[in-house]
């Protein structure tokens, strides 16, 4: 945690969108450094970023388990009730022979979010325990590269659209899993907003 | 056809993963280098950026047609089978008076993929022509396609949920249609196309032009 309290050293960064080289110095609270040529955000000041991101990641792991274990949605039509879980859609698609589609949905709604949460816990743990974990920066690289494929919020909008479409046919019973998934969506969106990539990369540098 | 920029113009190279700025020397310019911090391969620009992006865009244009023509869901209720395409789904919501949802589906599954393809094609042509105009606006367009693209997965997820919920055998059940696979292919290939396009290629043209004027 010490590295966060010290005044950060200025460092070089090259703009990811136009490749102009910048030197990033001290940023005030809430400040952001933008590229002077194309306007891309280069670096943002984040207060207590490690502690906040870790808290969110642990919350996310708990919510993820709840969302996957508890019933997700119930469907009541002409006296029959069907409960479904988060994976039910994937299994049904697989059963219909759409294995490619099933894999894509499984990856974007379950596997990648799980990777994001577990990966962030793994990457942030050394900040608290002072131990060295192997392949830490490679894990963080995987987390960053898989981030666009984490589509919990899109999935949630999909749930809303599907429910509106079915609302005239049948009664929908939201389950515990749905509420957990809703919270998980906000947690996942905020983890990346709270983490400071430069801090993690430069902290990992010392392990090498 | 020369597309990639001269490889040894700048004295530094930036890691694509951890964005560490590394010094490059003439000695190592031809060798494969790894980032000393995160271990990723170092490239001056994303590799084969223009070729890969063109290939993925062409694939997406081709997939876009069956995705819109073929049925995306087959609803079986009381023995009758009804097929819906993406557009007929939009009209279903319009007819029942739920126009906000019709608008969401129309934007997410018809407009966004099409605009993404058109924008990327335009950006690629501008790189090919080494255009130096509207650089900031073009970078902004690229950033827009990067953030907005994932929302076109919406229709796939709607189908998944319908399939998961409505399974009462012959009374009512929903099957995913063939268009769902093509539509997913459009979304996936445009997402890869966006990530393989390197916006710095546009600025390289401007720098080349600027350097030329100085001399």
C-alpha cells in the first residue's frame, strides 16, 4: 500500500490512439490527463484505487456465485411453472444444436465475468499481503484484453426486452439470481473504473 | 501496395498491453522483442492491421445479409409455427405500441452494426489515401465504434432468454433460428475488426506530411 501514498513519479506514456509521447506528472484529485493532440484520456487520478477495486472484486465474486446458484427467472403459464438458471439458456441453445451460439453466450455472460473477477482478486492480492504471485502481470493482461467481451450489462438489457415481450403471455417471477446479477452488472462496470492500470503495472515491475 | 509505415521512424516503441515506452535501437530493430515489464510481444503498430481489418469487415458484410433475411426465432405455439426476422421483431413491438423497445432493438441490431461497418470502411479508405483531414473527428469515430459495438449483442441475448424461459413443449416453445448464428458472426467479426484496426496509422500520415513540409 505504500506505493500509493508516496508522491507518484512522473512517467512517459504514448497515446494509444495517435502515438504522441507525453510525460505525466502529478495529477490533482479527480484529474485526468488527456492527449494534447487527439483528446484521448491517457491517465486518470484515482483515490484509494487498490482498496476500492479489491472491495468491489470480492463483492463481485460473492454476487457471481449467488447469481449462478439461485434461480434466475420463473415463468408461469397455464398453471405450469418453469424455473431457469443463468446457464439454462446456454444449455437449451446447445440442445437445439446451436453450439456456436451457446459457446458465445457462455463466454460473454459467465466465463469472461468470472475471469475478470478472479483475475482482479489475484492481481490485487499482493498489494495487501506483500507476497509474490507468479504470472501476475500476464493475468492482468488477460483481464484487460478480455474486458470488451464482458457483456453483463448488454445481457441485462436483453432480459428486460425479453420480459416485456413475454409479459402479455405469462407471469414472470424474478428470482434471487436476477437481483444478484443486476448488482453484479454495476460491480463489474465499476471495477475497471476504479483500477489504476499504471499503479498495477509499476507495482508488478518490482516482482520481476 | 505499401500500407505499413516505415518501421524505424521513431526512437521509441510503446507496449500494446501495459503501455510501457521502450527505447529502440538500430541494432534490435529487425529482431522480435518482448516488453520487459509485461512480456507481451512488442510491435511498432498492430500487426497486419489494415489487412486483418479489411478481411474481417468483408466477412461481416457478407454475414449481415443472411442475418437480416433469415428468421432469428421460431415460435411454436399450439402446433403453429411462426418465424420472426429481426425486422419483423421490431414491427411486432411497434404494432403493440411499445415503440421505445422497438427503437432499442432497431438501433442495437440494425443501425449499430451497419454504422460500424461503414465507419470502419471509411477509416480504412482514409488510411489508404493517407488523408490528413479531420484527424480528431476520425479518431472520435473510432472511439465511438469501440464503445458502442458490444451493444449489438442484445438480440442474441434476447433470443437466449426466450429460449430459456419458453419451453412448454407443443403449447409454447421458442427455437433460435439460423439468423442468430449469422448475426452473432457479424457482431464478433466487427468487434475483432475494431480491435485489429490501429488508429495511429491515420496519424502516421499526418506526421509524414508534416515532416515533408519541414524539409
